[in-house]
C-alpha cells in the first residue's frame, strides 16, 4: 500500500515543519506524570515525527540531474 501524494507549496510545507517541531518538543519535554504512554511508544512517536520531517524536507530540495 503506497501513501497518497500531496502537493504542498513552500508555505504549507514550512507550516507543517514548524508544527512538527512543536509536536516533537512537546513529546520530548512534556511532563508525563500520568504516564499516558510508555517510553517505547514515545520513542516510536519521535521516530515517526523524524521520518515525516525528512519526507517534507526532501520534497523541498531541488532535484539534481
């Protein structure tokens, strides 16, 4: 199963990247007194965020020929 292709302009991509930085910081620095998720789940979320960021940043790089 392949992911759908979404065309983003530079502003949309930038907004998503800034939002991902916020989400990443929230998950890394958030106080987890209630233990809403396990450490393994938290690490998996951080890996998913990093992978999505890489996809978005790769789309903004000019293709080399």
